[in-house]
C-alpha cells in the first residue's frame, strides 16, 4: 500500500482502542488510528550507542509502547511532546512476541471535543466497569457484620471515585484505569460462589478482605481525574500497596470507632479487635509467599482462599489477553506471552448436544412399538 493511499484511508478511519489493536493485529498489518495519552517517555540507547525514545501511550483499555529511533522524522517531535498530551496515532500495526509495532507512524493533536470524548473512556469499558461497581456495592450491602458492613460503606463513600480510576496492576493484568474495580468485582463473585462450598469460610470477612486486599493501590496505581496515565506516587514507591492498605483500613476503622454506632460493637462476637486483626491479616498475606511481597503468610481459611482467588483472577485475565494478542504459530498453538510460562493451546469448545432426530427419521418398527405402548 502506498503512503498516499494509506493516509487517505486513515483520514476516514474512526479510532479504535489500544485493546482492539492488540486483538486485531498480527503478522499481517492492520491500518488503524488510536486516540491515546502520553503516559511516559524514556531515553534509551541502542547497543551501537545511538539514542532512542520509548514512549508509552494509554487509553481506557490499556497501554502500548512505541520506540522512536534517532534517525526517525518523528524523533524531534517525540522530544517536544508534552506529558499527558492526547494525540491521534495513525499507522499500520503488526504484532509479534515483542509486542505491537507500528509502521509509517504519525500523530496529530486532537481538538477539545475529541479530547473530551477520549477522557470519557470507550463506552464498552465504561459500561462494564459501571456494572462491576454496582455488583461490588450489592455484595458489600449484603454483609451482616455491622462493623465490616460499615467499613465497606465508609470506604466506598470516601474513596469510591478514586477506587474507580485505579488499576489493579502496572502491567500483566487489569492494567488500565478502573481495572481494580473489574478485578475486585470478579473476585467477589468467586468468593460468593465458594462460600457455600466451603462452609468454614467466614463470608463477611472474605468479601470484605477482597474489597480491601488491594486498596493500597489507590496510591500505587491510581489515575488522575482527567487522563489515562498512571500517577507515580511517592507513597506507593516507598511503601507499596500492602503497608498502605493496612494503614488505610486502620484509619477507616478508627473513623468508625469515633461514631455513636461503635458503642453497640462492644457486645458483638467475635470481638471488634479480633475482627479488625483478621481483616488486616488478609491484606498482609494475600500475596501468599514472602518472595512475592507478603509480610506474613496466610494463616486462616479466608487468607488461603483470598490468595488463590486473587491469583486465579489475575491468571485468567492474563490468559484472555494472551489469546487475543498472541500469534498462532501452529494449528491450535499460540506463541507464549509474558508472564505466562508456556505457549497456550486453543481451548476445548463446550459440548453441544446433537439436535433430537425428527419424528420422521424414527425407524418404522420402533415408531409402531411406541404407539402400541402408548395404547
């Protein structure tokens, strides 16, 4: 395709999301435009000593990295591109084991109307996150323990907006604005389903633990109100989300202790202090192992359950992303996508029962026997 024809096509193309580019691109280029915000810019050096820029752009569905070489016509433009600028990226997009690569890349500044539409997020992602947040509210409202019920309500009232614009991770899974809401909602559904199977689990404690297990990420993986570039917080860098989560829950708990309702807590069993301690243990142990950042190992049924629910949901999200992004290197075999340890294989389709045979196909003798039996 000539450059002139490519530009003519792109001028008429509506933008798609970063997630859609990752899903649709492969060895064969796709011509597409993306609206994205500059998340970060780093200066790197090739093995030959030449500088290049690594630009990370983000939208509501994820992010992608672009390398701008020093001999590129865009090198000077990349150097002068202001942080958090929202641009229209146009190019022919391919994908391999190293990620998405654009050919004939160009970018253009957006007008105020286009920027406002971009910051609202794509409708599909926004609708899903609205449903997930409503599900979190519903399950929190169902808690019977007044202390955990009150704590969850206090958190959602005070920090719900920040919660809704926080990612579950910087990369690998749910690494997008609002990704933490998606992750927590799915984990709460899993916990709700498991509690009847394992009656030794304290449902109220486990559901509250799911809500708060990553609450420290509100300062580690949060986004601003007006963009899709993750904020680098000094608290997140120096403490990490587990200590921050413990500190936040203690602060919210103490807020409730200063209310009149807390007088009724003194007679409740289990005690208020043990309830608080068990909840903090879930936050502190949810990574499951010291080498994965847990300051303490799981020591209760809820702690073990929370760790595995968390890990399962993260892995399933990685698998979904891998299937949508990975190239098929042989029939039914997909190229490995980090951090998964192996190539994926096409999943087995669900069993579909054969349709019932029409009555006319029933052998004559069998049909006559059925009529005789009916008489």
